[in-house]
């Protein structure tokens, strides 16, 4: 009877563990779906905000042209009533003013958008590098010291990442990773080993082998 009870308990335990795994996977899927939905909503919100901004710029341009027509509609003598080309000149100048205002706002909008996109790309590159930094450090333990030349360093890092199965880095990620490793090597060459342990902490201990050679 004890063996039967033990077997039943083992079966129930296995079922509970399987159920727990399913619940954890379901919770992870829910979190992932929630994150995707939040990103989608953020994207739609950004699109709506961009459309509102474009409409505001167009409204400002049209308002400037309407202001000119309003000036000539005040029933006051302007001296241009008898001008042969006064109407055509006024219309062309109004349209040119509207186009100039919209073009200036559009250039500013594009400049801000490019700057924000560049910052987002920099943040994404930094996240990718930091996520793979520990793995790269472990791989560097079994390799000779990395070269100091930036082009050779980039080539060595590309070879290392290609052979390790890590996600392929772009030019920006490789440059950032090479900059981090170069700065760490310079710091270790400047300070003694004991000082580096006290300053950098154990998370940088992996870099002593490729850069310090000891």
C-alpha cells in the first residue's frame, strides 16, 4: 500500500509540475502578447500624433494665407485697387508664404524625427551589446588578446560572434562593443590588477585574460 500511495503521489506531483509549467508558459505568452499590444498601441498613438502635427502645420500655413486675404477684406483703401496685377501678385505671395511656412515646419519635423530615430537606434544597439557582453567575455577567455587596431578588432569580433552563434551585430553594435573592450583594456593597462578589482568589480574579471595575458 505504501508503494501504491508513493506511486500515486509521484503521478500527482508530475501532473502538478506539468500543470505548473503550462501555467508559467501561459503567463509568459500573456505577458508577451500584452507587450506586443502595448507596442502596437504606442505605434498607433504615434501615428495619430504625427497626423495631428501634420494637420497643425497645414493649418498654420493656410491660416497665414487666410490672414493676407483678411487684410485685404477690411473694406479699407489700400492703394492696390487699381493695380493691374495686384490680385495675381497677392495670390502668389500668399501661396508662397503658406508654402514657405509649411516647408520650414516640415524640415523641423523631419530633423526632430531623424534625431529621435537615431537615439532609438543607439539605445537598441546598447541594449543588444549589454545583453551579449557577458557571453562575449566568456568566449574571450579561450582566445588570444584582441588587437588594438580598430579594423582588426572589428574583424575579430565579427569572427567571434559568427562562430559562437550569437545574434549578428550591425556596424553600430560592433563599434560600440569594440569601444567598450578597448576602454576596458586601457583601464587595465593603466591601473594595477588589484586596483582594477576594487574599482571594476568581479563582473570585469573575464577581460583580464584577453587583455592582460595573465
